[in-house]
C-alpha cells in the first residue's frame, strides 16, 4: 500500500477558492481564547455571539422523551416541527401565506443561508452585502460561485438607499438584509425597508432576510413581511441559536416560496440528509414557546451597563443597539487598526473583543454582552483603564 495520509496534500489540485479561505475569524478567536483560559490566563471573553444561558428544562425533557428515535428523518424536517414553525411564523410575521410547504428545517442558520445561496446563484451572479457585515456571508457567496458587491451602511448604521441603488446591476441576484444587525445591533426602520422593497421589487431581486436576531429587540423592529417585499422573492432564514441559546444544537429553518423550498429540500437531501433528530425535538419545544426570549430582560440590563460604561470613556463612541446583543464600538479616536488594538487589549488586560476588520470595518471593535454581569463589569473597568 502506498497511502501516506500525513503527506502534505497537492495544493495546486484544490478548489482555487481554498487559497484565501480561512476559518471564521470569530470562531477562531473564540477557540484561541478558550485555549488561553485553559492555560490558566484570566480572559474576559466578549467575542462570542453566544447567549450565556442554559438549555431550558422543557427542551431537555422533550429531547430525552424522544431520544430512542434514530432513523433517517425527512430532509425537509419533522412534519410536527415544520408545522410548529410555520404556525409560529405566520403569527409572528402576520403573514398567513406562511404554511408548512414554505418551511424547511436546517442544521442552524449557516446551512439555511448556504443552501439558499446554492439554490439561487449561477456563476458570477452578484449578491449585495451591507457592510459592516457578518463574517460568513462573503465566503458563502463565493463558495456558491457568486460575486459579492459591498454597500456601506451610513455612519448611523442605516441603509444608504442611493448607494444601494447604484450597486444594482443586471447581474444582481439577491441582497442580504440582517436586522437586527450583526455586528452593529442596528434595527432598520420600516421606511428604509420600504424603500429597499421598491428597488428589489422593480429589479426582481431576491431578499435574503437573515432574521436570526429578530426576537431579541429593545426597540420596535418592523416585520420584514410588512415592508412591501414581493413574497415571491422573499426568503427568511432564522433559528434557535440566539433566541433559545441553542448554539451547539444546530437548529434553524428557512421560510420561502414553496417551489424554492422543494429545491432546497433536494439540496439538503444530498448534502446533509436531515438535521439531527434530537435537535429537531428541541426545535419543536422551542417553536411552541417562541416569542421574546426569557433572558431578554437581563440582556436589556446588560445593554444599559455597557452603554453607561462606554459613555464614561471619551475616546470611544457607539450607536445604541436596537437589537441583538452587540455594541460596535468606534475606536477611531485612538486608531483605525482594530486588529492591533484588540490584540494589545487582550494582551494587557485579558479582555477579548472582535476587531472590526472581521466585519470589513476597521476602526471598530465588537463587544458581545450576554455574559455574566460580573465578567461584563470587570471587563468594562479594564477597557476604561486601557483607554484612559
Ligand atoms: N447570521 C448571523 C447574522 C449570525 O450572527 C450568526 C451567528 O452568529 C448566524 C447567522 C449563524 O447562526 P447559526 O449558529 O444558527 O448557524
């Protein structure tokens, strides 16, 4: 036998997209921090998009009650879960067109987005991404053969309609709207979204509404279904990672026109088979108890703690987040090089933030606040000392 599995692979034979592809910077940073903590260093980890809350007892109970099920499941997801999600979303989005046929279960929002993009994109099709942007959109689009077109949000983190209109070309296939928005926490208003809808309806562009934070809001957040988007072009991705702190269980879903769902089910049948059954049982309980998360009042308090602390740091500024659980802190009075700043902050104080470069926005650092209050307060004190 002449197989030497440890030999370096012949890189020149790989997909050329692998040359630039790196692990998600937020996950990589989070892993680095966990290793530092394991090595005994005191680290205040404000990087992860993970609400620090336990799995609810009701969810555990339903999973345990069904733990013996081990057959392959339908690629679209368990009918009970699909209908629970369809029912919840029809009510949440006040959209009676949302039925079981418009719903597919996915192993988190990442695969929801990825299979959506696979189902839509031909080689060279353009997808508009609003920047700052969540780290994975651009990589997913490129892996699906698409081309990313970047449009900056305004200084107040609103959608710049003129810039958006200028970015539209005959090759524009879709635009990703994420509201509440990661990393800024911005909530886009009804008027803004209505203006976006006028453009996308006119040009027949798909809206991929990544609504993963839409149950975590501190201000009124318009429903994406209430802004005039042509529902033939509207695709909503969502899941339970944030609303129910089920990050590791990998459970999400897509709401889309039923003929597109049929195709996404086909893709899923070939690349995934089905989302893990225990997670689907968790999803059933989550979907049946699914409005504002139980920890929203605590997050509201933590948001105020961060805002008050940042208000006392003259070199830092921010826009108050309307949703999600991040502050996108402007550090430009100090530097534009947030990579170097975050690295120094971590080295000197043990506080870990995500540099804005990860979101295509140098000069900022993302602070994620669903951690224990004591960690949050200690970390904020250290940032205050560091920025004096
Ligand atoms: N979309 C956004 C904007 C996110 O912030 C995240 C996770 O951080 C995801 C999608 C991925 O969610 P999931 O963990 O359910 O795959």
